[in-house]
C-alpha cells in the first residue's frame, strides 16, 4: 500500500540500526526500533476505533512515544492534531468540539479534566514521562508490524489550529504532499544528512519542532538529541558533539548571556537555524562575533510550512528571511496585484507546501486562499531585485513571543469581560529575549482596579504564554478619525 508520508519518512528505516533519538535519561532509540514502536502504537489507535480520516488530538509531554504517535497517525491514515500543552480547559474544549476527534491523548495528570470534556465524545488515552500512561502500556504488547493504510499526496495528514485576530481559532488542513514537499526542500537546502546530529529543544506541538525538525531528520536519517526543553546546561554540554541546532531567537539570546559560548565550544557545529519569531539584528551580529557562525533565519506559517530561507551557501543578511524555497512562489502584492521590487505589500505564497484550507470554514478559506492557489499571509513584506524577502510588519495584530503566536483579540476579550474595565488594547513590544512582549493598555470605568488584580483575573483563563507581561492603566485609547484604535501610537508611547 502506498502512503506518501510514511513511505518517505518512516518505512525506509525498517532495517536502520543507526540512532534516531538520544533522550534526556540517556536512552537511545534506533531508527529500526522507532519504526517498530510506530507500528505498536498504530495497533492501539485502530483498536481504539480510529479510522482513516479520523482526528487524533494530542496534548501530551515531549516524549519519544509522542513522536511515535505522530508516525502511527500517519501509518493508520489518521489526521494528527497536536495542541499546546499550556492550553487551558476552556481552550481545549473548543478544539475538541470543533475537530470532533475519535481519540484524545493527554498527559496522565490531565486525565480527569480531559475525560470531563470528552464525556459524550472521543476515547481518552494517556502518556506519561515514566511510561505508565495507558497508550504506552497498551502498545508494549502489540506486534511491531502493521499493515500501512494507503494515503495519497492529497490526503490530510495533520490539522493545526492557528487563530486570527478576530473570530474563532482556525484549523489549517495539511496534506501528505504539503508536509513532504516542505521537508524535501529544507533537507536539500540546508544539506541535512545522516552525518548530522541535531539539538532538538523545541516543543513538538507546532510546525517548527514537529514538521521542520522531525520531518527533515527522518528524511535524512539524522541523529537527534531529544531534549524536554531548552536547558542551558544541557545545550552547552551537547554543542561540542552536535552539528545542527534549530531554535527560536530566545535560544540564541540565552546562549549569548552565557560566558561559556565560544568558537571552541561550537567547533563541530555546522548550522544554527532560527525561526518562529523575528531575530533581532543585534543578536545576529553578537552571535557571529562570539562564535563565527551566522545564524540562518527562515520564515514560515502554520498554513504554509516554511516559505523562505536565507541561503546555506551565500550571504545571510540580518533582518531578512531570504529567498522563496524551491517550488514555492512568493509575491508581494497590493490588492492582489504584484508590486515593484522594493515596494511594501502583502506577502502571498503558492506551492505544494500551501495548506488545503480551514477545517469547517469554507468562507474563511475563500477569503485567504485565492482561486489561483495563492495564500494571503497577512504579513507585509518587501522583495529585493534579486528576490530576497524582508518582513516589515503584520497586517494582523499578531504578536510572536518566544516562538508562540499570540492574538490580541483573544486577550482583549478576557480583559474586557472584567467588571470595572471599559476597554483594552493588547499589543507587542520588542523584547531582546522573547522577540516580543505582550502589553495591555486598559481603560477603567469608575473603579479602583489595580494592574495586579486584573492580572490575577486573567491568569487562569489563558495559557501562560498569552499573559500580558505589563498592564498600563490609561484614561483613553488613541484613535484615528474613523474610531479605530491606533496601536502604533501605543507602541511608540510605551516602547521605552
């Protein structure tokens, strides 16, 4: 049976005894063992009632079994739906109700909460760091071979939710072709091979850590130092034995803050890659001065996977995101018409990497995905004469902090519901460590509410990474003649 993604990423490793994952506890998992584990988990999925095309929601710890679960979903023809582990119960309820999954896999510690949400719906299985989760226990006794379900290039492989600045969260539908074409382009462009060793400290519930890092490593047969998260001591210890690292700007600012970062420490490193948030030019320059390496910055979105990359061989310019990937077209437009080189316009993209639309949202799909196949990203950019792309702003009010997408309206809705609050405006300010910091300007009614009281009310309603790091109490929000809040003025007034 042909299964586009499984046949390219997993099946070739059936007899591969090379190391795939090196975990924090020292356990080493070979590629061949990984293939067998994927099959065992595939048996658990089918016995749980998962059928081809069913959604499998995963909000679980970063474990080797979580990666194998992704492979099992692919092998069974299911649609993998990873969720941020910081999402609250109310946020999870929306995703589960909207996606209507056949199975939800969660951390064993969240069993009661997730089971309460899923009372009338999907089955719940668990994963845990000590291997006692029900999914792992059931898999331990299953065969290490599974009859792979046929899936073509246009069959859905994943569903990733990405919010807009207005309305409810949207599920981006990604096919086998979307994921594989992008992995192939990046593996070739960045010259990733089985000789590499990748430091993986990213979360695995979004495009960067799962599809960019994992899919390219699987395609190339790369060894991965699989870390629970960014830990400076572990990173410092692993750099001399590694050749490749993918990270967010926060990783690099924290490395620069450590005196042990030196040219000698990274003597065996081949490539440092940054994405998910803008990399400040100062960070780019300081890292090169300290290590001799110019960080390679790239640009992508949930709906498109990666779109552009600075060159592997060639000039990597700070403040730019490089050139369109092979097979991907990038246009800078004004009202749908291409603008001249050097002019600011909307970034639109077309290619095999572009998603198929939004889950259960045909109207929103039609708004953002043109009949020509071009996706309207919402980002504003400039293309140089030679095709290099620079991002100059975002049409939407998206904030990117620590690699996470944060949408102001969601936070504003929570703040505005607080008794005594008249209105609010949430915006981002540059932050050397996180890329951007979330700030909330709040106008109060006749009340004595304090910043601390507002923060305490907001905290349990939103994932921690969405919490404003600063609250500004003000008499009024700046507006233009049409009554629209001018967040650019807020940024100017409070940016110091």
